[in-house]
């Protein structure tokens, strides 16, 4: 009796763990796309791009920043999805890259919030 399964007999949790690790490779791409989205939206709204001395109102900053942060979080979501699939089959190793990407995403969000509030670290 044929079944309609999308999983092949050789597929196991190891494949999902590998895909969770491969999703780490999406991080530089997501960073570049997030930069383009954020700068592109603020420029599209007619405000100067890339300056901390921008006179853009809060609503314009939020319209540009929130989609950019969501784009940056995509690799963490993808990795968590594969980690969850692997864990459902008994292999919890996929959570390592998922947690790593989650921490990086949260740190990136925190840095952007602190920069928006004017509390960024003065390293110079």
C-alpha cells in the first residue's frame, strides 16, 4: 500500500541537525539584507541614510528598523525549526546552532535598541 510521505528512508534527525548548522551560513546574508532593508526604507521615506544625527521621527525609525531586525532573525528561526524537527526525532544536537543564533539575534536587537536610545558604548 503506497503512502504519501515526503521523508525518504535515509532521512533521519542527523539531516535536520546538519540543516540547523547550515542555517548559520545564512547569518552574513541576513546581516547584509537587514542593512539594505533598514537603510532602504529610511531612504525611501525621505530621511538621510546612515547618520546618527538623523532628524527622522520615531515612527520612521521604527518603520525602517523593525523589518530590518526581523530579516536579521530569519537564520535563528530557520535553525530553530530544524532543531525542533531533529529533537522530535530524538536528536537534541540541533539546538546548539539554534541557541547560538538566538543569542546573536538578541544581542543585535539589544545593540540597535541601545543605539536608538543613545546608550551605545563609546569605544573611541
